[in-house]
């Protein structure tokens, strides 16, 4: 369908919950041609243009998941699942996971670490129309230290020359962003602890400079307070996790937060739908401190972006709203959460053609039953998904 008029009780154009009551969106050749009141657009658009009328529903920008791993299976041992899979089997599984995300209303994903450039290959298949799926922003192989977090993906580097060479390989492979494992992580037993740096401050600055030389921004996996500070000072675009850890526990530094805000660094907390179990496992004191820190960062003006870390143990593909419910539990408004999933996410990823509904923007949008600005669960009731103007999967028809 090259042209269509989508009408609903409301159109959330964004940001900050801006909407049009009884509104419509005109799609034409993959972009948004017009947005406005239905009474006006319906009268101005030719009669032969297909109408998609959605009473009781909301039209809004497609959701963006800023942190996924399509190569991981969300099971108890995703590392073995990646290492042991053959290329064809893993490619097929990644396409299926991408479709699960699409069916949940996610029209753009940022894949922050895969094997053998398979996310880039899947991106090409989706872009060509051979496979149905969301838009993919791919990091390809993450940079990590020798024996470091996710070294099994092939990005272990130790010297400046090795850093330059890996970034060049990623860029040549079609990477849209450079991912660096700036601190340790839980998926790699025997590697650096989660709060321990994997690179020096000079190396992080080199990574950002080299990425920029190839026209790419940097997303930094950073749990440790020291590492978070170094990443901000190095000039990374986004900080993943940002959990303020140290050997002694959570150590939050408001001065670093001020630099995060001043440098327009976005924070992806990577919360999956099983967050209640995660908080229980942390224990009441640590969980309370973690949530207090997020609220302090919010008060300071940090731009939070939505990401599920889908693929790691317990982080299921297709449970996007479960992640947003975590922020709802902390008092974030529905408009804030919708922005974190749309316009703020697009800004952080450097995407200027999505995140809001406006003429000239890419026609990535969803139709949901109900009003997500008053009822978050409406985002689970997906009626239609459009990617670049193409009708995509619906959850009730697979």
C-alpha cells in the first residue's frame, strides 16, 4: 500500500504527549505526507486512497528498543546458544526474534552486539523487503578487553592499533554505531567485575575519536561509577546500564550526572520485563538505592531512553511494555515513557526521520487500542504496525 489514510480517536504526534483528537495520518510512498484532524484530511484526500479507520484507538510513532541482542536467545545460557549455533540457524532465529519485536510495536531496534555481522545481513534482508522486521541499527562486534565481557563475540582488543583495526572492520562491515564494553559484565565469568574498567580513559577517548573518523557514534556498556565518568568525558553518545557500581556498592555522583546532561549523553538503563524478580534478587536496600538514583538522575534532567536488553537471560523479546512498567513504578508519567520510547530514543540514536509523526518523517507508526497516555497497557493491544509505510505483522495473525 503506497498511500493510505489512517484515522483514530487520537493521534499522538509527540513529543510530551502532544496529540490530535479525532486525527489522521496520511502515508505516501513510505513517508508521512500529512497529519491533522480527520475531518480535514478525509475531505482533502482523493476518494480512491484506502482508509484505515480505527475507532477507540490511538495512532502513535513506532516504538524504539535502544538495546537488544538478536543473536541471544533470552535463555539461561545465551553464550553457548550463540557459540554453538551454525550461521544459518542463528540467522533464522534472529529473524524470528526481530519479528517478535515488531509484533510488539517496535519498529526500530539498536542491536548492540552480534556474531559474524548477522544483524547487518538481517538489516539488508528487511530493507529489501525479503524479510519482515523492524529497522535495525547495528553495532556488529563490540570492543572488549582480552578475556573481557562478551569476548566470545570476537572483539577483544588490547592495543591502540587493535582498537583502530576493529573499529575499521566494524565500519567496513556496515556498523551504524560502535559498541564498547567499557566495564565488566555478568555474562562473562572470570572477566572483570561489573564495576571494573576494561579500558583506560585514553583508550576510551581513542575509541570515540576513531568511531567519529568513520562517522559513527559510540554506545558504552558502563556499570562502574569510575567508568561512567570516563565514558562521559570521552564523548560517548549513550551509556548503557549506568548502574553506578563500585566494590563497595552503589556510589552515585551528582557531578557526573551534571556532565551527562551538559554533554547531551542519553542513558539506557536496560530494564527487562522481569525487573520485579531482579529487584527481589538484589535485596531491599540495594534495590531501593538503585531506584533512588534513577529518580535523582531524572530530577537532574537526564534523558532516559527505552531499552530492554532483549536476549540476555530473562529478557524476552516482545515484552517491551514490561520494561516501561518499571519506570511507571518510579513515578514516570506516561508521556515521559512514550517519549523515552520514541522521540528521545530517536535523538539518542541519531535518527532524524523517526520518533514523531510529522510530514516528511519515515512512516513508522503503530495503532493501539485505547489511550497509552492514560493507560500504559494500551501499548500491549497492538492493532496495526507500519514500517516505512508498509503494513507489517499483527500479533493476532503472525
